[in-house]
């Protein structure tokens, strides 16, 4: 297992019964896997949750424990169920063959043995550690809220999508409070529209002591349009390179998000 598989940021203030998980924001690709990618795909890593580590760096100061993946979702997709076929669709396989918009990823597809090796090295240890964090929080607080944080472009044009598997993984009070807090910052919010909650939200949210909520924010809310694509309303165009995050739009989004999360976290009865 790589020693830098994930990063855990412990709560810096009195801990809350909240874990934030960032499974798709990692950008590292091991050299032996990178050489299998098409050059364009390796350069841009499209459909990644770009720079959420920086965007949400305030979370530990709110008492939230953060776990973030360091490796790209194209090494393994941590938000997919471990079921056959392991190599296949972007939307269901642990190792995707194409991007979300059916663009090829590989010059040479990995063998079944290589796919199994990736699962053992990257997928299984990540979920074992996430499970440990959840169990530790339950032991300390009797319950835990799991926030699965993502970003997107395409499929929908709404600013923010909150997903709780149509009411199955967290209370209506929690999702409604987040919706209200985002709306108060002039974000246009939808609930369970396309992004209803992926494997992590649904799997861990089945446990009675766990409330799980997926939060998706649209790239242009925090990344400059000139860092994305020529037409920011186009779902199928992708940037030529990984976008940069520094800039006033990013900083303003970070301030707004901190206020939104703080507003919800202080209402401890929701957690």
C-alpha cells in the first residue's frame, strides 16, 4: 500500500460528530498506471473534484475530521461498489475505462490482475480507514454525520446538489438546513436531482448511527471560467489541463462555504 494513499486532518477545535470525506479530489497517479493513460487524459484528469482539499481547508477549524484521497479516481474510484465488472463504466466500475463523456482513458487497458492489484492497494485500505474513523466517532459520540464532498460540471446546471438517496441516508432536517444555508448565500440548490448519493453515502448511511449526505458544487462556483472550458455551459467540453485554483472567485467561495458549514454545525441537534 502506498504510504501517501490518503490524508487525514483531525479536528482542530473541540471535535464534532462529523467526518468530511473527499474521495475524488486526489490527482496523483503512480508511474506504472500513468504510462497506460492517453496523454490528454493524464494531463487534464477530467471529472476530478479539483482542489476541494484547498477549498474546504477550513473544516478542521470547525471541529470536523477530514479524510481525503490523494490518488486520482482513475486509479480506483472509491465511490463505487466493489462488484463485477471491476473494469468498465465510469458510472459504476471501480476502475473506469472512459471518462463521464465516453472519452477513452487508456492506450493500454489494465489486465484483470492489474485491476485486482489496484483494489488491494488503493480501494480496500481507504475504506478500512474510513470505517475506522466512523467507528471511532460512534464510540465517542454515539453517532456521526458523514459529509461526502464533491464537485461537478455537466449533467445539471444547478449550483449545488444535495443527495441523501431520496431520504434514506440522513434526516430531512439535515438536508433542508444545508439547502437553506446555501440558498441564503444566493446559491441555487436542488435535492436528489441526478446526484442522489453515491456508494459512500448509501453504503455508510445504512448504519443506524450514521447520517450521510452528499454535497456536489458546480465547478464555476469556485474555479475561474478561463480555467475551465471555452463554453462553461457545455457539458461535454473539458479543459486541456488541470485548472488552477488561486484567485478571487476561489477565495470568495471558500468564505461562503465556511459560513454555510458553520451555520449548520452550530445546530448540534441536526448532527
